[in-house]
């Protein structure tokens, strides 16, 4: 499968905001941000210490990943990555691009990383299933009570 990572740029902001909106819908998030707000947030991340890569097949963008590097708080010599968003566009799902993207990240971006951390919404059973297939296991449970 021909899949490559390409660093996102400001020229990709409209596409990133659109994909982020679809991610929010698909995972069942309560995030109310508009496309314009999501675009601004993506720009802020691009200009900060976050990394954004597009997953590209031929000339088609099939998804994106947003992540940053950090040191483990208990073992500062261990470099880790936190993946905040990982998204495969709807029309490219169930074709192996999601898992291949994870492997590419391991090979190219996370080769000097000892662990990768993610968060998955509890109601997102499809997302949890994907991450388990990718080799991730539950570590902590974040609980919430609306008041």
C-alpha cells in the first residue's frame, strides 16, 4: 500500500478543519466548534509545538494525525508521544490505511519514542476497537459527571 506522511502546512488548514469536524462527528464528541474555529485552532497548533502530518495516498489526502512529543513524568529520559487526533476520511476507511498510518508513524516519527498515548471517548466503540487492533491497551479511565 502506497501511503506517505507529509507535514501539514498553513495551506492545508481548510482541509484539516473539515477533517477535524468529521472526526468530532464520528467520535460523538460534544465539541461545538465551527469550521472557522477549528481552522484557527489548527493554525495555533501548527505554530506551537504540535506536529500535524497528512496521510497521503498518491495525490489524495486520506487522513491526518496531530501529536506532540513529551518526556515521561516519572522517567524523564523516556521520550513519549501523545496523539490527540487521528483521522481517516470516511471514504478511505476499511481499506487498511488507518493501521498502515500507525505503522508509518512508528517507523518515521516515533522511532525514538518509548510509548504512544491516546485518548478515546468512551462512547466511541468503533474508535476503541480500531486502537485495540493497532495494539493499544487501556491504561487509565477518565470519568466525568455533568452538574
